[in-house]
């Protein structure tokens, strides 16, 4: 399934424990329909001491979430919006915010 989300897009989390938070997409896993959003869905990971991290301890990292739990942030009013595909004046394929009609990217 083709997703209209890309790395470095600003998204709003619409469900889950991080609902309402805004963050930038760090990674998109299209095969598993997952995204990792900066600063959201934080989980604690217990890290053993290693040569690169001799202290070890408990780390907080961003966990992946399903793409249906995020929506792209509209560039005009900064609210969540759906995305559709269209063409610009040059005939180039672009993403368009449904709510405001503005071109994304």
C-alpha cells in the first residue's frame, strides 16, 4: 500500500498514548506500515554495559507506530489533514493537503 508520508514530514499523532503530539518522521517502514516519530511513543529499553556504552542503564527511545495513528500536518493552519496526489503547473506529481488545498513540499 502506498503511503503519502515521507521522512522529515511534520505529523500529528491522532491516537494512542502520544495523542495530540507533533513530531517529525525519523523513519518510514513501508513493508510493515510503521513510522517512527521524533519525541513520541517513548518506551524504556534496558541496555547492558557495552564497550561503546560502558555505563549501560535504562534508555528512552521512540518506538514505531502504525501509519494510521498519524496524519500529516497542514502547512497553512498546522492541523491534521488527509493527503491526496495531484499535479502542479509543470505536470509534476505532488502531494496536496485536502483541508487547505496547499501543496506539500
